[in-house]
C-alpha cells in the first residue's frame, strides 16, 4: 500500500502503539534540525523523535532517540 494511502487511515502507521521498554532507547546527544537527521541515522536504525524547542529564528529543534536492544549475557 502506498504511503499516501497509509497516511489517510485513522491509525498512524508509523506510531508504535505497543508497550516499549524505554531503557532500550538511547538519546542521541544534542538537539537537531530536521535536515540533520540523515547524518545521524543509519539505514536500519529504529528511531523516535520529539520536538524539543526552536531557535531564535523559529527553526524547530528535535531530540532523537535510537533503539538499542539490550544484549543477552
């Protein structure tokens, strides 16, 4: 199904609605502009992001989190 059709649905296809173990999400230090995401994220990374403020000129700043599963001992 094309992304444009997924976005029309009532459910957000990109939102994880299941329980998340927050201890497995590592914050990438810093605040970032949207166009910087590509430099910080690898192809198969699971990421989450949240709006974290803006610059004086109104540019949005985002906090990024990368999913880092705990390794079994």
